[in-house]
C-alpha cells in the first residue's frame, strides 16, 4: 500500500514512518528534508500545492495527512493557511485523483474545553483525590466539539471537511484526535499522565486506520493511561486498536 505522508519530516511523521516502514510503501511530502530518514523518498514542496504535486505522482493508495502548524498556540493567520486551507486542498486532491483513503491528524484540542470541567480539570491537573479511574464518564467521539484555541478550530474544520468529503464523494476518512506525542516517548508533565500516546500505540492506530475501511470515523489517539479522560473503547471495538502502554508506569521516575 503506497501512502503519501504530508508533514513527513516532523516529529510524528519521522517516528511513524520508521516504525511502520516494512508495512507500507511511504512517500513523504514536506517543506523541509527529513534529517533522520535521509533515504525516504520525499517531495519537497508546500502541501498547499498538493493538487499539482499529486498529479505528478504515479499512484497513491492513501494519504496520511500530518502537515500543519502543530502548536496549540498557533495564531489564526497560520492556522488558516497551513491547517485549514492545506487540509481542504488535501481532501480536494484526494477526490480529484480517486484516492479513497485519508487519515487526518486531528487533535484533542477539538474538545479541549472539556479540560476546564470537573472531573477532567482535576485529572489534568493531577488532583486525583476522591476520584478513581473508571468512575467518571470518558469523553468520546460523540461529544460536541469544544475547541480551546484557533488551532482547535482549525482541526475541527478538518474533521468537518472529512465528513463532507465522505458523505458527498465517498472518501474513507479517519480522524485521529491525537493526545500528547513527544520526543521523550513518555509523560513529561502532569497533564501528559492523562494525555500521553506512545510511539508504538499511535503507530498501531495509524496502521489500523490506513488498512481499515471505516467510511468516516473519529478516534482518540491516546495510550491506555490509568488517568485518561478520552475514550479508547470505540477504537478498540471498531479498529481493533490494542494499546500496549500506560503513562502510570512512569509515575515514579
Ligand atoms: N505531537 C503531538 O502531540 C500532536 C497532538 C495532536 C495533533 N498533532 C498533529 O499531528 C500532526 C503532526 O504533528 P507533529 O508533532 O509531527 O508536528 P511537527 O511540527 O513536528 O511536524 C509538522 C511537519 O509538517 C510540515 N509542514 C507544515 N506545514 C506544511 C506545509 N504547508 N506543507 C508541507 N509540510 C508542512 C513541517 O515542516 C513539519 O515537518 C500535526 O497535524 C499536528 O497538529 C500532533
């Protein structure tokens, strides 16, 4: 399966491509070269130009769309250009070129405002007193969107676009509301004891998303953390997601 990965030189792209290298035929697309994967076949271009870029590629079975301004603090002008317009162009290019599968890197920040509501606010801040894991309702894929930032709005736009292109043009679209994926590959602050996703768990979710024909769906990209606030049962039941990691194992480090 030939997969075009936008944002292939970034943190998630580099790690996922390395882990899943033997399972997919990856083609990268980024504005910068990937220093860690010098042998990766990569188109150096702006994903804004995806329609021109893709017409010159022999064939692609699926797109893993990671390219974006990733910080939650991304200002509106950049979110508009690099997240909203780029993502729209990706779906449009997929439609025009008959690429039926798109996996979109959405974000937990689409529902980030739940983190101001009890009990999630306490858990995110590490105040676990009078709470026990499993005793509170997890935030699942059916809750209303509650973006916490311009960045969150831009990712909600991507999800809405995905649903539109699925319902009107039949694309298979999987939106992953990714938690905290970091270089250290372990929780590094209090919040990430809830939100962390390990490299191998997100790889598992992306592999399954690329192979699955799920029509349109939204999953939370988070490990099986004791204090998670987002649901993973939907991903387990629908995708066969099988997370191996739990942030709690790092609590005493
Ligand atoms: N890392 C996380 O914890 C996390 C959490 C939630 C969602 N995400 C999402 O996952 C995706 C990847 O995140 P990351 O942490 O690897 O970010 P990153 O910043 O490390 O990588 C993003 C890559 O996209 C490239 N890029 C940006 N705009 C581009 C454009 N217009 N054309 C071509 N390439 C472009 C950058 O050069 C960079 O290599 C992003 O969409 C981000 O919003 C990440």
